[in-house]
C-alpha cells in the first residue's frame, strides 16, 4: 500500500472538513454569537417582541427562541459555507454577508409576516437589528474559523 502524498503536504485549508466538525463549529459559534446578540437585544428590550412569535411576552422565552435560532443558523452557515471559513479574511467577509442575509430574511420578512407587520420596514430599530445580525455573524465566524482551520 502507498500513502497519498497530497494528504500530508496539502495546505490546512485545502482538505475537506468533516460534517461533524462543521456542525460543532456552527453550534458553538451560534451559541457565542447568540449570547452576544441576545445581550444586545436584552438591553434594547427586544426579547419580549421575539417571544411574541409564540404568543408570550417573557424576555426569557424570547431569549430561548433567539438562542435556538442562533444555533440553527450557525450550523446552517458552517455546513454550507465551510470552504470560505478557512481563512480569516474570507471568513469574516462571508459572515458579514450572512448576517445581512439573516437580517433581511428574519426581521424584514419572516417576523413581520408572522406578526402582521409591514415588510421591509426600515426604521431605527431595524438598523440596530442589522448591526446585531452582523455582529452575531462575526462572532459566529470568530469561533468557527479556528475550529475549521485546525487539523485533527
């Protein structure tokens, strides 16, 4: 039997990362980003509004919903975009774009549809939400990139 030389001489970012590591990186990155964004939402009083998606006004319910969403979208991101998350430059750029996409889809489309509000409402609050979504995605990437770059 012969060993493949390409496996031992390839660059850290050139090998495919297993699905298990991508899921773990996304879940941990989603938790980290969710905690940061959740703290921002708490200070802005936005968690009860999020709880309204399930008929509650509890900030704790809103935080729980937010964290579940954060982990889900963290896993989706690393499962789909891991090829761009092996360097800091592309990782941070792609994550900022992902944060913008999440902002458009979530607060500008899905939430208003669920709660009977206007679509694409650009307000001071929605601009703060944009900032929060981008920060979430940057923190997600800051956790995921080192995990996806590491050899094991």
